[in-house]
C-alpha cells in the first residue's frame, strides 16, 4: 500500500502503479483478495484453491505463514495442522500429537514447528469446514502443503496465464509465539521477499499481521506495504492490555499509519450486522483514509451460517440450510459503497461479480 506515508511516496506517484493508492478517487477498482485462495470451493491454502481464485478474478491471493522445524515458511492457516491435513492418519507421526499454549489458548494437535518441510510434504490437505463445505471436501487428499516460494510461483504463473498482475498477501501468524520458541519469522519473510524480487513498495505484495510490534520491526526492515489486522473484539497478542478498539479511533489510526500502510478490519467493523440484517456503515473507512491508510476488510463468506437472516436462502428446516449459499451480493455492495479499497473473500468470483 504505497500511500502518503513517512516513506515519502506521493499520491501522484501512486497513480502510475497498477494498485490503488490512498484515494479511491483515482478510479481504481477495489482489490479482490482470495482469502486462502478460493477457500469456499477448494481446501484452503492449496494450489487448487489459489488457481481457482485467480481464474475467478482475484487480484491477490492470501497465504498464512507458519514455520517448520527446519525454518521454512509454509502456508497454513494455523500451525496446528490436525484440522487441515491427514496427519492423524500417519502412524509415524502419532507421537508428535501434543498440547501447547499459543497466544493464551490451549491447543491440542500436531504443529508445523515439530516437523521438517520434508515430513510435511508427505501429508495431504483437507477441507477445514467439511460440514459447511462438503463440495470442497471432495478434493481432500489431492494437494500438498505449499511453501511461500511455491505459492508465489502460482501467482506468477497466474499473471502469465491471465495477463493480470496477481499479487500475494502473506500474513505472519503468531510471531511473538514463534520468536519465543526460537523460530522468529520476520527476518525469514524479509529474506524471502528479497529473494523473490518483492522487497519494494510497488511490488505486488502486502504483508499483514495482527501484532503491532511485528509491523513496527518490519517497517524498519522492508519497504514492502504493511497492513495492520484488527478484529471487533480482543487485542494484539503482543500488547495484552490493549484492545483493537483503542487503536482504531480517529487519532489511533494516525498512529497506526506510522508503521502500516493499510488497515485490515473485520468486516463488521465497516458494515455491522445483527441477527436479522446488515446495518449502516461506520466511519472506520473515512477515518482510515483520513489517516492515509487503505482499508481491506475480511472476510466475506457466502454460506447462510455467516449471514444475517435477511440474506439467507432456503428452508430453515433443511439439514443443509446453514451450508446453503445465501444472497451475499448486498454485503459486497455495501462494503464497496463504504469506500473500501479491497475485500477478502472465500468466494472471489462472487466478489468480482458484485464489483462489476
């Protein structure tokens, strides 16, 4: 997100890039970010998911990054992989099931930091939400865990195939936790950005994180565009006495702009909803733009389970009702109308259709 930042990039300079800069007045379309790829239709974070997202019109594809025992950055939503791979069916790894405390949560399972990359490559990926996404679960067992380098190669191949520049949008997961066990991820990612020719403010990459300290350190290490992720509840794992709500006030956003180029808010922080319907937009986008930040909310999903009653479709008595896709177009359109600069979605094709 090359913006009016302390890095002395002007709005005029931004107008010459393929990406939207600070102002949507530059007539750039909001970005469509394939959340873990096209994770509503294929197992997340797989080549299957990323390639489908690109073919459906995604401008960026998102990997969550966690380290292996031997220091590689692999693409998984969490370092616990029992829910997204077939590791439980590998008897040779049965003894590695364990319980850990990560960002204050006690979790039992198998963790990437206890496996080498070669060992992880013997596993196969599976759908994380099979009850909601049985069609995606039909692709279980067809894809390997990817490294960030492999995922970037998919984006570059997509650029050649489609003629559109396809970027990547990596998230560093649990960086404070990984640093505490001797596997810090910040320098590893910066080294990858340099090796992949992505270490610039105009490269097709955004780096995102929920932790403030990580973004501040990255700001000193890379000119790549940085995005501060925030949720409607809770706060950064590295600032246990701070709430996200305290950081996204009009004044707080000006302070965020010192170390980030953009804001990645939970979508309900832009378009709230109750059980019945969508509610009017908040001032978050306006305030973030005033601070010089672009805004990329997460995550629009199409299933009834994630939607208010007014957007749901089908018979509530149907056992598959919550897994049925509702009318998500009004949510996309409300977010676009609120002035967002991009949207994360598990269904990038729907986001593209609504963008028009």
